[in-house]
C-alpha cells in the first residue's frame, strides 16, 4: 500500500521572488486531487513505501516522489533521489493542461540511452530500433503501440477526450517514444509515452 507523506512547502515564482508571507501553498483539496491523479496515472505508485512532496498551488504543482520506508532507523539518513518528478499545470476547474515527468519510474535513464543509440545509428531501420528497445527491457517499439484507451486518456486529462492517432517517433528530443494525439471538447493535446513501459512522460496542448 502506498504510504503518502504530503509535504506542503512555500513556493516562489522564478520570475518574481516572493516573501515567505506572500508565497502560496497547495491546499488540502488540491493535494487530495493531485494524489488521486497520481495514482490513476501511475499505478506503480500503489506499491511500496513512497513519499510524495507537493510544491505549488492548485494550478501549478511539482510532485517529487521518493522512496521513504515507513520504518526508519534512528539517526541521519541520506536523502534518496526522486524516483519521479512531475511538473503539472491545470486549469481553475481542475483539467490537466501540461505535464512533464522524469525519473526512474518513467525510465528516463533508459530513454536517454536509447536516444544516444538512435542518434549514433542513423542507418537503423524500425526493426533495429525495436531490437534496441527490447534489449533495454522495453515493450513498445515501432510496431507495438501502448494502446491508450479513451477512458484512460479522459482520466488523465480529467476531461472527456478521444484518441485520434498514435505514432511512434524515433527522433524526438526525449528519445524514441509514442505520441498520442487526443481531442477534447475544447482543446486538443499530445501525450508522450516512453517505450519501456508505456508510461506518460508529457502532456502538451496542440
């Protein structure tokens, strides 16, 4: 069972630093909503002892997920690097507009390595790229889409949406990945899914 430790800290604007008494913190409602979104989007968070530190407010938040055993030995302990860092922006009514995720849980190191391999071998065919992904333990090469369903997409975006296309892109700046084009009632989005486990690594509006 996931053990959530929600650390609400002061957030300062990078453009205009705020005094501590003028800074904003995430409300308990925003944190609860963010926790539900995290569990729905990254089911792997349901396992293990993890702490989720939440920075920001209801519209712009950063989540840092770290391994943090519930039972710890007394004394000082070196901080674990985040297993997942997510920057998320939502509208006032809670619809997700932008997401960027990196870390071990979304296989960033493997994606970086695949990016370097593909860049070093411009002659590679799709079969070669597929073999490199499989060698890294991946399941979603050029011929195997993660198969994101409309229900899952709607849950991630928190708005009714439909998948219009799913395309493998080998030359993306983030490494080989799948781009899923999504149409909502008022906005369209691009979802980026990494090729190892098909985890969401980005949402951007079109």
